[in-house]
C-alpha cells in the first residue's frame, strides 16, 4: 500500500469534511479569478467529490490528454 492509498483512505474516512474543503477551495478560486473560470472550477470540484469514497478499482480513469 503506497502513500497515495493511505491519503485516499484517510480522505474516504472523512468524506464530508473533504467535500466541504473542496467546495471552499472552489469558492476561493472563483472569488480570486472573478468567476472567469467558474465552469472549469465546477468541473474539477465535481470530479474530486465524485471520486472521494469511490473504491480505487472502480474509480473512473482520468482522461488522457
């Protein structure tokens, strides 16, 4: 079990708190950028919140760029 598995395990155990922090970070970014990138910020926060609590094997793969 690697360090990232440990981090994910702790995030999964505190899912509600982590989702609240993700929302706060998104709000902060939107405030600082004047909402210029609100659609991208929302997409990123949704992706993070969808993957918190998801089993590693079932987590969607990040799109290849």
